C-alpha cells in the first residue's frame, strides 16, 4: 500500500489553498489535466514523487465559513469551472471538516498556541495514518519581523516563550510548531515564517527539510526570464519600473504598507542579483477591489545598447494568482515529501525555482534554477534506487 502524505495548509480557506485543494481532488478524479504542474514533467517526476492520490488535506484558518462556499466564490470569479464543484462537493466537505481554528501572533500565550498547533499536526498524522505531514503557509503576507535577540538565538526564544512573551510573527509560530512536530515546511508567502535564525536551529534539530519563500508566479517570473537576456547580451538596464494591480484578500492585505514591505523586498531583490548592479525604478503594489482574484502587472524597462542608444521594453502580465500558485504548491508538497522520505534536512536551495526569495542560494535566473532543480531530482532518483 502506498504511503499517505498529509498536506496541512496555514490559511486553509484562502484562495490559494482552496484552489489547490480543488485542483488536487480534480486531478485525482481525472476531471482536469495537470496543466502547470512541474512535477509531471519527466526531468522532475523521475525523482520518484508521491502520487496525488496519496495526499490527505487539512489545515488551520482564522476565518470561519466553509471551503465549499469559498470554492463557489472563486468559481463565480472565473478562477475555476463551476461544473467542477458539483462533482467534488462531498470531498470538499470532508476536507473542510479537517480544518481547525488558527492562531494570531497577538492571541496571547505563544507557548500554549504552539503546543496546540503541534497537537493538531500530530493528531492529523495519527488519525489518518500518515507517513508525514507537509505544512504549507499560504496565509496573508505579514510585515517583516521586528529585530530582537529572541529571533536569532533558540535558547533566548525558548526562554521568552516559557515566560509568556510573544516574540514570533504568526507565520513563524506555525513554522516553530511544525518543526517541533517533525513536519517539513513550505513558506509560500513573503512572511518571515521559518527564515528566522532561531527557527533554522529548530529545523536542524528536528532533521526536517524546508523551502521558501514567496512563490514566484507572475511578474517576478517574467523578470527572472527577461533579466538574464539583458545580462547575457551585455545590454545595460538603466531602469525597471513595475506597477502591480490586484484585488482579493492579498490585495487588501498588501494595501497596508507595513505588510507590503515584505512583498516588495522579495520582488525587487532578484534583478540586482541577476544584472550585477542596482537598478532604478519604482515598484508599486496597488489594491483594486474590482480585480477580485486577478492581478495585472505592467513593466517598463529602459536599457542602453551599442553607442549609448536608448531603447525600451514594455510588457503586461495579467493572470489569476491562485490558478498560477496552486500547481506549484502541489509540486512543492510532492518534492519536499520525497526529500523528507530520503532523509534530506534543512533548507532546500534546489527548490528556489519556485520562489522569489529562495533560501540557501543566490541564484535567481529561472534557467539556472531549473538546472539546479533537475540535478537535485536526479540525485533523489539515484538515492531512491540505492538506499
């Protein structure tokens, strides 16, 4: 009998988690093709990844309502076919029954909150006879973490938690509890999550792999393809202006400048790494409620060619963020689950292919990241054949 793999979403009734859940159920039932699933491509699939039929989904969320209702709202907005939901209503209800009340960073005693999250994860694993549980953070983006000694030193962090303090952002509290429960973590948002030094120590002690952060789905994906073109052709990029319009819950969250700071930082850093020099130009994220779950990005690139000739490139990217993100989430779950099975631990830089702010690597060019991913999958394939 095949192993069963748990997928535990932080933000389980949000747009990305709901679309991913519907997609996983639809793919398993043969109701949709695996468009956008990198894990179905031969160079990646050869790593011996778990099948979609092995996934069992649950999660935490701070909002009420139901997963079915959220899926219906997304279908109304054109994110998924309405006809698909009628065939999956019963299964969506089962998943919704596994969603537990989430936590907020300011809820009070973070030690107690972490223990409750850890208990939920362990109960999910035990109740469903799961070989492992992968925790995926797809919750709303948080502000950058405030610097404090507790975030850099595990002993200080443990002491702070023991005395009733609340030093951790919510995303990091989830990651802390997940590592203590022995669960791999995928940080799909720009929130601090597992990237705090103290939490990296917890992950190392637990011997689990983790990956992040901030899924690369749209405009930044284009940048990591186009910027290497300028670098390889020795063309000087003088400025790169980016304007992003988005609606939905993510748009509402990022309308707050303190929350947007995390996102703009991860969106901007790849250009300088690829081009080798700072690039002028504004980077805006603006909330347009009418856009719903869709986003539009317009970029204007000014560059200099031979004899100082000034030229420009403009492009517009319009897409549904949830539909772009969902297959990548499934890819990451399958890849990190396989890595965990084979004893990998710590940050997984080869999974930087999927992220704006990849952990453990300075590579941002999509082609370079793809080569690293394929080589990593080759290694996992060899390890699986020769235990």
